[in-house]
């Protein structure tokens, strides 16, 4: 190694001359120290990602989850989750669900009104439309800021949205290319007109409000049982928040590797190897930690995987397939990349417009399950018309626009 470095140092000298001894010694010391620090994981690494004829770079640093993170993750003041439904083998899909806990303790399933599902009078009620639109369900899918507990449509100032933020990808145990390099799609999304669809919900039209933040690679021991949102995911998110920041200006996308299950409750999971509990493709949520406060996050499992339903392999989270029993129909970027991009897009839009499921953000109370702007536009089998995001074609879903009262891909 040292002779090779020595010869490289001579390349910085004038032609026909070698570097001065003192210069060679100093440069050699710098190179050796940098190499040692890199091996120890003390310097950030850059993952170069190809995108057509150009390349994009995502800075990925090493991140450790400590005992303190586990302790903090297990003692949240409150938390909330909203899931993205999964295609159902019986037809249609499992509905998106909202879970919440206003105090430390187990999550409670919440119904369309963000109140306990068993409460009477929530299913089938026609709630008011968004302010400025005809009442009585004239546009039944319009989302609004209605608070069913008070019967009042709140103002935006009284609600919670993400006006600007850095999105940090947290990769668990694998490099970004394991998921098809998600940052490529995110860069296109944040530079596109598509993301401007949320302007109407956050009351801002400033440019570059949403950006990619520094990413992290976490080496995390995977147990034989599914990961738990309340202990494992919370610890990972806490470690990231301590490193990069808290509040609504940071969002953490936690990418789980292939073969790793995650559960919100013991019977409500992403679990291809146990289809009886497989109820979602991904989700977004918020933790209110006792020490660092509110933190927003999404969970992005590895998609393009199958489960055995009644003896038949099915791929219920894949996009662009003629049936859930197929995963070979071509999509613009391949099934894995487009399926991951569709999930990432879905969770980002819903995090921006309804960041804390414990709060009343933009939400449609007139749908049976109670839907956010992404849920309203999900096809039961994830079949859409591909469209360009910053001039690159993706097979992802549109999002609901109150402006047009329809699922759209433009602001």
C-alpha cells in the first residue's frame, strides 16, 4: 500500500521531479490518517448513484443505535401511526389504519374521526367539506381540517403541516442500492411540479422547501421475531433525531432490508412470511420522545416480495402488475424501484399534509376508513398510468387535490 501511495504523491510534483521529502512526509501522513479514520467509520462516505446519463451523490454516514436510544424509544410520551394498505387476496385491499396513543402505553386503533373506532356515530357520517367549498359532501373526497371532537373546521394555523423539511434516509444493514437507490427518486420528486401539489395544503409556494438531508447506515441486530415499531423503530429514529435534528423540519425514512418484518401490534404487520398478519406495505408516524420531543418518520420495508396465500405466491405491494400473482410485468424503472418509489412518494405526501396522526391534519372523513391524500388515490392493485417526475418516468400513484377535487399529478 505505501509504495502505491508514494508513487501517487509524485504525480503532484513537476514533470521529471519527485516531491520534496518534507512535502512527501506531510502528504503521506494526511493520506494515512484519512484512511484510518475512514476504516473506523469516523468520516462520511459518499454513495454515487447512477441516474441515466448523469450521476447523483448521497452522503451516507455511519450511525450507531445505543442503549440510551433504546431507553428513550421505549418511553415516548405519545405516538401515532397511519398505514398504507396492502392488496387483499380476497379482492380490493386492506384499508389504511390510524393508531394513536395520547400517553405512554399501547397504541389504540382510531377510526375515521381520529376517535376510537368503537365510538358510535363515526362511520358513515357526512362531515363538512373543506372551508370555501360546498357543504354536505358535495365533493365527498375533499380533505379538510375538521375536528370531530369539537365539530369545528380548524384553521391552518391551528393545525399541523410540514411547510419545509429535510428528509433523511436511514438504511438498516444495507447500502442504498439494496432498495434501488431511493434518493434518486426523491431528488426528482423534490425538483418536480408534482411535489407542488401540497402548496394548497401548507399555504406556501416557496421553492425548494423539501430537500434531501444527510443519510445514515445503521447496523442493527435483527431478532428472530418481527421488529417492533414501539421499541426497535423508535430506537433507530431516536438515534437519527439526536444526530440530525427534531421537530417538523426533519423527517426520517427508515428503510428495512429484504426479509425483515415489522409490526405495529402483534397482529398488524408487514410480514410476508406470515400472511395472517400482513396488513400494510408501509407507514408514517410521529414519536413524542421524553428527551428530544416530536420526531416524524416513515417506515419503508423492502417491497417486491411475496407471501403464500392459500398455496399461491402473491406480491400485494408491487405496482404495475396485472394481478397480485405476478411480478414480472415491466415498469419504467423495474418493479422494485417503482414499487419503492410509489411507497416513498405516498408516505412523503401524507407526512407533509398530515404529519402527526394524533392531530387533525388534512384528512377525508367521508371515506369509510378515513383517508389521507395518498390513500384516496390508491388503486386496489396499485395499477396506475406512469407519469414523469422531473422528466423521468415513474410508475407511481397521483395524489388527491382539493383544488381539482380529483387525483392529480400537477399543482
